[in-house]
């Protein structure tokens, strides 16, 4: 079962993609949002066939963003049914996009895992630092993409993709969530590597 876990995640994504491609809230927004996440899926598939593999935990963490982004593309992030979360924490705005941004940071886990497993770096602290730097850079580049799209596309679609919901500090808060997600991914890797090492005497991550 563990061997086929990545395949199961891919099948789930394909099913989700097909279902949510049917009558999305805004077709242009759906197309734009999916074009930002499809390359991730394609790259992961290519790496898999080139025998560049990740742990199942890494695949799971990476799939969270893919699933959430695909759902956000169907509804537009501001309109995803997320009242249970917003009401529980007392948020006035829809926080689905903020949570999704945090999952971008989860990619810090597979980044650290790859840097160490394939001996790209020899020092763990540098792998942690590099992973966080990559996440922050991706967060900044994505906000630049949203900005350019918002001012060049159809006004309604542009605002939907931007997803600011009237918050002038939306870009900064999104980058903060990416960063916090990255810190979570790094801490999780540190914990998992320690547990694995103490349980077997040899680190497997």
C-alpha cells in the first residue's frame, strides 16, 4: 500500500480536477488558478519517472496545496464554503486563501528531504535555511504574478484571482502564511528525522 500511495494521491487529484472543472464559478479564474498548480503536478510526475522520489509524508504534504488550490479555482478563493472555520475562529473574512498559502510552506519538508537525501548540502542547518529561503522567494514571486494578473486581466477575474477581499495588506499576510507554513515544514522534518533516528539508530530521511 505504501508503494502506491503517490499513485493514490494522483488519482484523487485527477478525480477532483475533473469534477471541479464542471461549471466553475468563473471559467477564466478557474483556468488561471489551475495553470498555476498543474505545473507542480507535472513536475512531480516527471521526477517520479526519473526515479527522484520523495517520502510518502512529503507527497501527502505537497498534495494538500494541490487539492486546496484546485478547490479554490472552482469557487474562487474568496467564495469557497469555509464558514465552519471562519465562524469557529471568529474571522470576518473568508480565510480559505490564508490556509492555502500556509500549505505552500509545507513544501519546505520535501525540499529539506531532497537536499539531505541526495547530498546537495552536507549541513542540515543549511538545508533548513535553503528551504525557507526558497519558500519565501516563491511566495514573493507568486504575489507579483497576482498583482500583474489583477491589473491586466478582466477586472472581475483579476480581483477574484488576487483574492484580497478588501485587505490592503493581503500580499504581506499571504507571504507571512507561506513563511509560517515553511517553518512548520522544517520543524516537522526535524522532529520526524529525530524520531526515525532514535527508533532505528540510523536516519532514513
